[in-house]
């Protein structure tokens, strides 16, 4: 379940990344009220990772992800996840083309379907997430397909 919490945190981070160009409320903070802290920006440096995460959680969620990124360029990507006994999702590099390398890596599906894979780094982990990729999953399980997180120091699955 701890890994699920980390995945939830990754989804929040993904929303922050995707919303970075979105609407910002006008006006200055009200005196006497605490000012919410802004999320730390994504470091604008190339991502480097030789990552392999293969684990099964108590609830049957299993991921097997291989991701190699050199100087912001994806060299290898193979990601399968099994959502208990309900279904699975699968992503392979050959189906995607890279369109961005900094401050985060972004790949789009070659068929123009709008499916995106994104890789970003924060101080504790490198996360690979997806958006608009339901066709890569068994029908009905896409909403439970969480991002995968790697420890940048070891390349293994990120720990809390």
C-alpha cells in the first residue's frame, strides 16, 4: 500500500507538471493568511537513468518496467503492468516517438491517437507516467494504471 501512496503522489506531481502552463489566480496573498507553497519546479537538466523496476504488491498490482534514458533521450522503454486479475497495460518504445527532452521527457504515440508517455525527475525519484493511453490496456482498467517510479541512484523501483 505504501507504493500505492507513492503512485498517488506521482499523479499529483504529474498534474502539477501538466498544469504548469495553466491558469494562475490573479492577485497577491491576503495579509494574515498563510501563502501556499508552490511546488518545486522540475530541474531543467537532462535525465539519465538505467532503470528496471519489477515488483508485485499485496493487492496483485504488478509492474515490469525497463527504462533507459541517456542525456534526455530514451534508448529503451518496455513497460507492462498487471492490475490484479482485472487486466493489464503494455507500452513499448517502438510505438512512440520522442518530442521533448527537457525539462521532462515526452513521447507521443506514432499513430496520432494522443497517447503520451512522460518522464520527469524530482529530488527523490524519476517517474514515468501516461496520459490518454486507454487503448494500451484491457478495457476497464486504465483508471487503475498508475505511474512507475525509479530510484535515480540505483535504477530500481523507488522506495518511500
